[in-house]
C-alpha cells in the first residue's frame, strides 16, 4: 500500500486517481468509478466526488493507496 500525502482537508476520489497516475483523465476516472471498479475503505464506490480524508484507503487495478 502506498501513502498519498494531502495538504487539504480532503481529496476527491477522481482527483486521487489522477494524482496517483492510475488514470490519465478525469473522464477516465469517472468511467472506472461509475463502473464499480474502485473501492474505498474496502467497499465498492460509484461516487466520483467521494471525499477522502486522512485514514481512508482507495484501491483500483490491484493498487491500494492510503490518504495521509
């Protein structure tokens, strides 16, 4: 699991996917999230605007990230 450091209160799920390089565009992020391919804290999440805060985890394509 990799850690992602944020300097704000939260990061949106679609922005996290772009920041980590797992997707190239916001459109691609929207597609994979709405397709049910992304998990947040171990549960499938289809809300691209989901706010992730310190302590949350997200996984996609076999990679997992922890927000710090």
